[in-house]
């Protein structure tokens, strides 16, 4: 497999030789027609996602299932140097530089034009749009170059439901309008991760009818996150695994850590995640560095080995200020049988029930967050009970197999022509 960097001066013919490579066609045929293999539902599925690292961190289960049910899968995403990892899953890649923080109409129109060119060159029979920017810009592109099927894959509403500035309200109306038009076509399908996101979209005029599937997040392999025994640490550790951005509430967590320190409560706090400078809500790197003291507060940075986090930590904490989809980090901690402290926002509260899988506190409330962390820090038996319940819930509906089956069911409904409401 190899990838292409797409620029505005590409023409459709620039990709045609790749579509007719004999070795690739033979490989695809053997994958789908050999003994023990399923017949492909689709000739080609094009997946659009903002970043290659996001594709890899959240959507490997999706890509693995798509390469089983389609003869060819093409991923259009921005490269940070990890395209080969996507290609190793069996997909071809095209590099397209989305700007996640941009709301410049001229820049976005250029991205739409490039997406239209890609659709013309690739001619997929299904387009799978993941997260807000590809959904909106890709949705517009499909209005110009309409595929047979379009799948809108919501992983959280982001600015669509959070910001209330005049610019955000205009963008919200435009985004909902695009999604409404896409979902107005019978060959479309909506994937969401919690019922409140679905209700928000329906209230905004996006009416999927029966063409909707509720997924258990991105799907977790429970064998990759085995249940961890209670830690033998003298001081328990709470771990935050997310980007260093204000909507995730990491600054509220550090305020709660200050409160616990003044109370004399022994609790370590480890922060894992990038500072995400491309996000307008990013916490400055200097601020994050200043939070760490090297002993009870440590900034660990980004890690790919999240399972190791839960061997070294006792409590998951995500004090999100605003709505989530279904946080992958929460599910990874649950698989590892770690108790959670989360805020009462969509997504988080749909997995964690207060005093059952974890503790739920109001958003933007450092005192309530400190109280919950103190309760778990001082009660290892409670941590163990909540962690065991969290893993049991994950195994009941949030594994890779559950999510893959939900996605395949949606694709099968589209292929059968039953996605009509």
C-alpha cells in the first residue's frame, strides 16, 4: 500500500493507475472470494477522518471490519507521519490537510473542492465521514459528487453544541443544514455514541428515522486491557488520559488537586496526553509544565501504551466541562477495572452511573471533584467494587466486537436497500 498527497491541482486521472494495479486487484479478490472469506458488500468505501493519529487511536476496529466487507478501503486524512500504520490495516491512504481550528470560509471552500476532486477520482460507492470537520465538509462535497451511500459517524458534537458565539451559532446552523440534507437521502446512515447526541441532532432537523445505530464508543479489546489488581502503592494515583484542553476540564482537576493538598489527602495525579496546539482551546504548554512538581503531580505526555497507565494508576478521572461522545479513555480504564470520576455531561453519564461504575460530579466544580477523589483515595474496597462493575458494563456492550457488529449491521442494511424511512 502507498499513500497520495492531494493538492488542488490534482486531476482525476492522477489516481487511476493506482486503481488498476494488478497485484492490488488480485489481493483484493483473494481476500473476499477465497475459502473462508465473506463476499464483499461494497466495491469501495472511502473513509474521511481529520488526523491519521486519531484514525489509529480510535478507529482500527472500524477499518478492520471495513476491509472485510469492502473490496477496497481508502482513508482520507491528514498525515502526521503515521500513514503506513493505516496502510498496514489493509487500506490505501490519501493525505488531505484539514485544519481543525479553522472557520475561514475561503480555506474551507478549498478543502471542499479537494474532497470533490477525490470523490470524482475514487468514485466510492460508500463514503464514511468521521467527526465534525469531515462530516460538514465531506457532506458538502457529497452534495456535489453524490455517492450511493453516505455514513455520518458522530464521535461527539464539539463546537456544534458547546459554543454560543455568533460565529459558532452560524456554523451550527450551517452544519445541521448539511447533515439534514445528507440524511434526507435514502442511502444514508447515522452512527452516534449516546442518545443525547441523537436527540440534539433530531431537534436541529437531522431526522434519520430508522437509519441510525447507537455504538458503544469506538470499541475496546478487553484482552488488551486486562483487569488490574488493586495497586500496592502507599499513595493512590488518579490518572487523566486526554488532550490538555479546557473542554476536558484538566484545569479543574488541578484546582481539585490543590484542594486535596490543603486538606492533607495523599493522592498522586498523573496527566497523560498531548497539549494539542492545533486546538483553539488548548492549555499552553508552559501552564501544563508548571502544574507538575515531579512527585505527586506529574505530566507524562502522550503515550501509546494506555494499558500501562492502568497498571500504575488506581482512579480514572475526566472532569469534562462539556458533552462527550463516548470517551475511549473511559472505556479503556473500565476494561482495566478502574473506578472512574466523571462529570455529569452527555457521554460520561451514559456509561458511569453514580456509585455504580464510578462517581459523577457536576462540571466545573473543583470542590465536588476533590470530594469524589478523596472518597476513592481513602476507600480501596470502594475503588475495587466500582472498577469491577465498570468492566462488567464494558463487556456487556462496549467491546470491539459489539461496535464492529453494529457498524456491519448498518452497512448490510444499506447494501440490502433497507435503510429507507
